[in-house]
């Protein structure tokens, strides 16, 4: 095996492992989110009710976790597809950084939308 | 006398002619394997046809080809069991070609060599055998049957897109040793498969298990390696 | 020109073991192989490898000496007894070594290597890995060769020995992947190219088991020893002759004729199906010849049904696969049609116990060599043992030769490769002839002739006719032309070059068989049905002559076991 190929592809466990961890997180938090939104509060679609639910600290935790997990899971998934087409060397770093910037940006955008409810 | 019609993919890099198919009709009595058919063609119609062969009993792994749209060993494929009027015989797809049905296996074996495909021992061997219970031995049953024919490697989409990916056969071999109770590689072999051109490039497509003419399951072995790698890196467990 | 101190031709068990040994001795060694070493015919061995480990509860009293006795008795006293004693004494060590290198043997509950009964053995001493022992051993050695960093030239087809100043100096070989001939220079050569089963049409052997190494040695003036002794395995699949291991019977399988009887009771009442291969093969052939083949046809049944699906899955999974894929019969529910099939060449290149041949710098090991430990009939499980024991010894002896040699090292003259150029020119000449004789028709006639005239039962008039046919074929093969020249992976050229060698090797078998007026082991003559120790307790040596082989004889090394009548 070419040594440069070895060096180029070190690591890989964390993205793989985190993809599984976030999958579980998305599954659990999405289930709670949907249950809380559509089953427990069905038929009562008032502003106060929704605001109250979003302000609840437990729900906030669930929503932030879901947001972080889903953003990571989605972008990491796209990145893995991208990597299958062999992005070598510096190009690959650029992609990694770009995905991190997009990810962090999307997370903060989501957080910005959720924040007013929590702070009241 | 029944006849078998073969469409054989031909390619000679030095001829300047592109890949094409030649048709040959081979008479036979009783049964005929594709390998026997190829020999008949080579002996009677076209001396320049080339293909790999050795044991003709499905144990050496020489004659893996793409026959009638499936990965098969030519020696194990009886024309009576193949459907359709014409039997299409092609080399293993997605592999560099030497000529006709012979593909270049050098990269395949280079990758096999990379994962240190041998039993690693650090402690002193006893005078007699290293004890191994039937239960421990049972874990080796699947991976030790690999004949290195290359069908899985040729069938793997991750190999197609990433030239550096080790591929199912090499990783199955790594699994064969990692799962062996006698192997004492603690960190020697780990870095060679626990990386992005190793186990994490496998997306559990399972083409390899579908393609394997020995009906082995490389995907299962690769999944085991992923779990073992995480256990070892995160929890420091050595085996 | 490519130079290594030692060249090993053949990447099967014997060749790889020799290379590993030489590498350990610090020798620059390279392996040349026609196929990737992992594809060698050693991998087709199934049943197991013998060693007196005494692991089996029924074999607790087993010793190497008893193993040696069984080997010598099985050989019909033609084996050299000192060689048999040394091989069986080395046996446990080489098994443990292979195990330490990772060979996945089957196990007993206490973790020791499992052993099964085999034909002609007084104790169950055949170590096995299911019914894929050869495959497991071969891959273990391939892996070890990679670990040791042994240089391998893969898909390189040896066509000629280079002999200069009375010593072997290398080989010329066809580079199958890149085309053209290469000149490999070395201070010593180990030949380990396997048997010549393909000289028979009804063989269990791989298509590359053509006796190529034997032919190269023979033409270089090295004698072939005991070539008339050809083993017929009792159980080859009826339609393809693919091997059904002796382990089938070791695990309790029956041989059944048309009347549904276990006919072995007539031929070997004590051990039944576990008689040695020569006796069992003759028994089956006798049943067939006397019309008791199944439905009067040319086969009998190997019945495994009573073993049950679980035991078959555990001990004989490969057999089940082969029977299903190649015969369309599932041994769990149906008996398997089998017929005796050519299986092993007891004879081969004349070597001593260290693998050395009469030609300095030239060694041989494995099936292509004849030490002799198998004599007139090899016991099942002894061939894998021979490859490893004598592969190791040949590697060590060749290394010692290389180290002790004066004036070794790479030849100074760079540039032209005279031997390779001569080989290329002779192939050009073949190609220039146009079609001429049809090499494949000659090959077909040869394989049928060997089966018909030098098969399980032999007789003067038939063998004389067969020898005449073979001599005629030898004349015809000289007029063969090539259909395809040059290029890469030229099967037409390889198979034509190989054919001439096969005929030479087959002629050595034919001439030796005709001359030996007795019955011994696998050499069963209807006109001389008994063993003749007074005149024939000796090895045949066949030298290449202008008009076929010239025969000489050498006495057998006795000393420990007094020859006695062979009964089972």
C-alpha cells in the first residue's frame, strides 16, 4: 500500500461513531418532539400553549439536542458520500472546514430561533 | 448433441482494438462447466483466448468471472444451470485488465498484504499446540474459507469510487486474525484497518456477501472489526 | 537478468516452506509460481496431515515409530526406511509449527488438535481442519511468506533449467503478465512444482499439475525415480474425478456396490473402508469390472447418509458442497457416485533426505520429488506431511549449499540473457511452423492412453501397446506448431511447451511400469500378481534417452522393518 495513501486516510472512527450516536439521539429526541407536539397537545393550537411548551426546560433540552444531532447527522452523511469520491489532500480539508462552518452556522441559526421562547 | 453459445468479452491492450465480444458455440455431452467451455474454445477455435485456471474444484480462486450477470467461479458454473440462450462471460468488472478474462490482481494482493495477514504472537509459544477450544475455533469457520478470488472486491461500490479502500477480502482477512483466540496483535494491526480507507469506507452495501462464490459474509466481518476498533480505542479493551 | 541467491520454483506447500526456511537462514530467496501461491494445488488437499501427536483418545499409544511402520508397510516396503523414520519423527514438530503460525486445525474440547482415522494407519493420527486441511495449511504458509517478506514472482512459468559447468544456475521462465522470457540466475534452485496427475484423463489433480518441474529436471539429466507408481484415489466424483476425501471414510462412510453390500468386507475384512488407497481402489475397480457397479455402470456409491447432517456439516462441509455443485447429489440425503481416480505421483525427481538431487545446486521437494517415503503406495495424510518436512529440509540444505559455495553471487555479465534469448528463439521457431500437429489432440490421446494402458490394473501386452503409442506421440509432439505467438498470458504457447514435458514424464511412468515384473503397492499387474522382493525390492531410476527413458535401479534402504506380507 502506498504510504501516502495510508497517511491520507488516518482517523475515521469518530465520524463513523458519531453518525451512529447522533442517529440514536435523533431517533429518541424526534420521538419525544413529535409526541409532545402532535399527540399530547393535539387540538389545542393556541400561541400560549406552544410558547409554554417551548419554554419548558425539558423540552428545550430535547429541542437543542435534536437540532445539534440532526445537523451533524445530515452534514456528516453528505460528507461521507462526498468522501466516497476521493477528495484527497488539501481539497478534503477545505470540505471538512466548510461543513463545520455550515454546521455551526445552521445550529446557531436554529438556536437563535429557539432562544426567545426560553428567555421568555 | 447439445450446444452452448458463449459470448466472451475480449480485450487485448496491445492490439489497439477496443473491447468487444466474440461468439463461440461449444458442443458437449451431459454437462459442461464454463471453464471447460473456455478450454474448448482455446483449443479448437481461438488459441489466443486467455483466462486463469488451476484446481477446477472451486477451491483455488483463480477463475472468478462475471458470468451471465453474476459473480461466479467458471469451474463451478454448469451451463445446464445457466439461463438464456447465450452465456455471457466477462472478466471481473471494475478491475484493470491484463487481457481477455485475466484482470490485474496486483492491487488486490497489495491491499491484502497491508493488513498484516498473519498470526501475530508476542508471547512465547508452548512446546505443543496453542490450545483453542472448539467454540473459539468456530469463530474462524467463515473467514478461513476465503479463496481470495476477488469477486467481493470487484463487486464493492466503495472500491469502485475509492481506489485506496482496502476492500472486503483484505478486511475479511484482518477479521480472520483479529477474531482468532491465538492472535496477540494488540495495536499492530489496528491502525491498518481502523481508518477511512479501512473499515469506515464500508457502507454495509453487502454486495460482497452477495458476490462471494463461497457464500461467505465479509460484511459481517467488517462490522465486527468496526465494533472491535471502537471498543479498543475508547475502552482500551485489547481483544 | 534477475539474480537471487536461491530460486524456489513452485509456490505450494513444499516451495513456500523451503523459501521460509531459506529466508530464516538469511538467504536472498525468491519464489517463482505459475499461479498466485495461494492458488497452488496444495490447497485442494482435504483430509488431513499425519503426525503421531496421540491427541485422539483411541490413539494415546501412538508414536512416530508406529507412524513410520505404517508408512513403510503402506509403501509395500519400497520406501526408504531411514527417510520414513526421519519424516515421522519430524512430523509433530512441523504440525506444532504450522499451528503456531496460525493454521486453523479442528479441535478437541480440551483445545488440542483433533485427529481422525485414515486408511492404512494403525491409530487415528490424521490432524485435520474440517475437510479443507490443505487450503488452511497453504494459506498459513502464504501468510508466513508475506510476513517474512519473501520475494514472489507471481504468474511466471518456468520453462527450462539453466545448467552450466555441471551445476544448476537458475531457470528461464515466461513472464505471463508482461510477456517475454526472463532469465532467473541463482546459486541454487529448489524445484517444488507438484505432481503429474494431468498426464491421466481421470485425475483429481489441478489443471496445472502437469509435472513441469519433473520434466525440466529430467531433461537436464536428473533421473526420475519410481515413476511407475501412480496412486489412484478410491473416491473421485464419477463425472469430474474431483476428490472426495479419505476423511469421508475416516469419519465412517461406507462403500456400497449394486447389491447394496459393503464390499470391502471381501478385500480388507478387518479395516473395511479404511484399507490403504491401492487396495481400496483395486477393490472398487474389481467390483465395477465384475459388473457390480451401480446399475452395471462404471461407479459405486460412497454412502455418508448415516453420519447425519450435523456431522457432515461439522466435519465434511466442503465435500457436501463439491458433491452438490459438481455431481448434483447431496450426501446428506443421497449416496455419492464415485470412481477410483488418478491422484498422486509417488515417484519424482530423485532426491536424498535433504532434498538434494544428483545435480549440484539443484534441490527438489514435495510431490515432484521422490525421497522416497511413499514407496509403492502413499498413505493418505502423508503427502501434506512430506511437503512441509522435506520442503523445510530442502530449504535448509540449499541454503547451506549457497553459503558454502565458492564463486557464488550475481554473474558479472550484464546485458544479454543468453538462455532466455535461446528459449525465446525456440518458441519463435515453434510459432513459425504454422499449425502442424494439433497439440490438443495429442494431449487428449496421451491422457486416454495413460488411463487405458497404465491404470489400476496393468498387463504386459497392454502396457507394450501403450508404450508404443506414447513413443509415437513423442514423435508427433516434435512437429507441433503454435496457433498464437507472443503477447501476454499466451496459453497456447504454455500448454504446448508443457505438453512436451508431460509426454516425457508419462513415458518414464510407462517404461518403468512395463519393466517392473511384479505387483507392489499401486503397481498391480495381472500377469505378475505377487510381490517379488528377491528381484524387485529396488527403486527405478529413469534417465532421459534419445529413444525414450533409460532405466537403472538402486536398492531400497531397509534396516528397521523386515518386509512381510501386507494384510489389512
